[in-house]
C-alpha cells in the first residue's frame, strides 16, 4: 500500500529552513521575523531592536544556497537615529 505525503513546494521548504534556523537561535525577538520566498528571492519582514540582530538574520538568509536575492523589510527600532547621508 502506498502512503501519500503532502507535497512541499521548494519555496515553502526554503521558508521553513530559514524559520527553523532563526528559531534555533533561541531569541524570542528573532523568532518574530517572518520570511517568504518567491523562487530564489527571500522577503524578510518584522521588527528588531538592534542592527546586530538584523545582520545576524541577513547572514542566515544569505547562507542559504537557494537564495539569490534578499528583500529586507525588517525595521530596526533603536534609541539612536542613524543617518546614512553625509552632512
């Protein structure tokens, strides 16, 4: 007798792997980040409290061989306002 298993699309597999890796870090703040993949593009959404956390999430995403492009929609809330424009 054959057992049927629900098919997982490649995009869903990638999203699950990213979410699992983030979850393994053990930080509730990082666990609130949402990811969605469309082909080889990964979209990250949510809010973090530091630039360090953002860099960690981006490193996880870019270490996935299937990811060719990351669309970062993560907002960093910080007590300091940073400007990337020279005065």
